[in-house]
């Protein structure tokens, strides 16, 4: 009937045609229902209709034949009249986090023959979150030359596969300062914390936290690494903008090895490979609390408050890039040198100057392709805290540096 409206017509169609002909329960499955959440003018009427059918089954035998299965993501919270919502009635079934054995089985479904070590590496970043796991396997299938370490290194960055997912949550938090403050408390905590019930409910439904009673814990390390940097910058700004004058930091200077770039004749392809490697480096540096100062044409300048973290970060970078080289069959890889010095530098706005920067740059030039070269000042700090194989030369004069510097090479 044209004048009855879509809801009445739909109800009539079920009541007069579909349900009377059904000899057994009629199951109506609705998947990805959250896709209509952004459209209030649609979801309010549609969800009220589903709730109406549910209530109708309480008093009419014919409607008892209808079964509704509604699948949706809880990440987007929408306010609904509790008497018109289909989400607060029936039997809720939450999709639990996958176990390691289930993740291994999921890998097989995607044609990946993974061992338990690879499973643990991925789960260390995204936990057992089904959606994040599915994205990872789908991406690895689409890009067979991409290694798991490379994917994980870029995961918490704007260039990683989860960037859209992370930005969506970031936008939600920016629009709700109180919720962002509560989430910051969880991100900073090393143990479970208690939140206000409303905030805990919203963050849990967004998938950002797990709840055990009233105690909240971050759902996975991906969120900690991504949101920690954002929340930190929101709260206190970066060191470059706050600091002026001389301070003691560990400076790391990276540069691509010329011979490896000469093997790639296409300038656009060379730039693409450089950007890929820079993204990997930046992501790893964030994990070790390093701050990118600037990028040069072929390298990065980064500082760390800790020399130990600077060296650990450099080793992680070279390890991941070496793994990529070993697994890439098309020889389209670049090699990088890294130099690290601990000394005084001068911050001016977002730039940094001083002899410490120059020494790090000269040490980089002394490093072997794919290697790391550190000053004796760095070695004296880290030798008792990191397990290293190091060979040190006698003090030598570096170009543009007044005093001789003892150069130490970290062995692979």
C-alpha cells in the first residue's frame, strides 16, 4: 500500500506472505549493520522496526517463527531509545579474542604457513583482536614481498595498514575530551585501572580496552604505541619546541649507502624505497622514544634522551632492514649506515646544532653498509647494559671536528 509507509508494508509482507508459508523458523541474518550507523535518519526507523518485530513475537504466535541475527561492530556508539533498540534485548554473543592456535589456523586459511614464533610476534602487537588480525593477513597476501617485521614496524604509524582504524578512534577521542582523558590514564598505566562506568563502557565498546569487573586494561600494544605519542604531544608538546640552550642527548644520524641507490635506475622507485625505509625507521624510533628532528635527502636525524635506547633502536632498525633484504627476491633494497654520539647539542626551534650533531654525521660515514658506528662516549654508557660485540679503533681525526674521536663499530 503506497500510503502505509515502508515499515508497515514490510511488516505486512512478513505477516501475510513469508511467515505463514514457513514450516520452520525463518532466520533473517543482517551483517555489517554498523554501516548504517552514520545515517541517523535511516537507523532510527530501521532499528525501531526490528525491535517492534521482536516485541510482536511475545504476543503473536505467527511472529515466534522469526529469528533475527544481527551482526555489528560496537566501535561506533549511537544513542538509541532503550525501548526502540534491538541491541538491549535477545541473547548477545560477543566475538572473543583469538587464541594463538586460532591465529595459526587463520594464517593457514590465508595460505600462510606460520610457526608459533611468527604468531606470537603478530599477537604481541595486536593481541587476539580478530579484525586487526584479518587485516594483517589480507595485507601480507596482497604484498608478498612485505615481511612481518616490516608490517609490524609500520603498524602504529600513519603509513601502516591500521592508519584508518587508528585515525577513526583518534577523531572520536578528540571530540570527547573527558573520554580522551580517561583513555590516556589507561595508556599510561602498566596495570589495570578503574574508570568511571560510562567512560569504561564507551572505551570497551570501541574495542580500545578490555574490562575485568571494573578494572580496565589496554587491549593491545598497537594502541599504546600509537596513542602514547599523540597523547604525550597533546599534553606537553615535543622537546624541540620547549627546549632551548645546550642539553645532553644521544644523536643518531642515518644515511643510505650510495652503491645501493645506484643499482636502482628509476628515480621514482628509488624515492619510494627511501620513503618506505624512513617510515620503518621512524616507527621503530617511536618505540624507543626517539624523536625525529629532520630528514635529509638520504637520511634522518634523530635524538634520544637515552644512549641505551638510541643503540637498541639502531640495532632493531638494521635487523629489520637486513631481514627484508634476505626475503626480497627482486634486489630492490637499500642499505643504510647509522652513527650515534652522546654529547651536548643546541636546540633552536625545531632544529638542532652543535658539535654533537657533526660527530654523529661523521661516525655515520665511518660505518659499514648496514652497520652502526658509535663514539666512545656512547660505548662507555651502554656497554654494561646491552650485550654487544664491538671493535674500537684508536682515536682519529674526523673532518671538521677539533678533537680526535675514538670510533667503535657494533658487529652484527
